[in-house]
C-alpha cells in the first residue's frame, strides 16, 4: 500500500520541481488629461472694486483648491504605480 501511494505522489512532486518564473511588464496607465490640464485663471474686472477683489479672491481660492485636488490625485496614481 505504501509503495502504491509513493507511486502516485512521486509524479506530483516532480512536476512542481521544474516551474519557471516569467516576469511580464505591466502596461503603464497614462495619467488622466483632466488632472494635467491647466487650471483656468480667473480674469480681473475693470474697475477693480472691493467687491471685485473679494470675488477674485474667492475664484483664486477655488482654483487653488482644484490644483491641490489634482496634485493629490496624481500623487495617489504615482504611489500606486510605485507599489506595483
């Protein structure tokens, strides 16, 4: 009985002995165009009043926030590429 078991297990053990590791390069996923696109710069109105100054500051603050979101998304993509 022991010889019969050895007869069936021996081919299974030797079949795993000659495996070969092959590395396949992963395709690089391009970064989304909306993340690398220029952020629109708000224009200044004439005459430049206090109200226009406040509106311009709000628009610039929004543009800065969008830039920071884009940079964070790019960092996330790059870190996921580095971990692969």
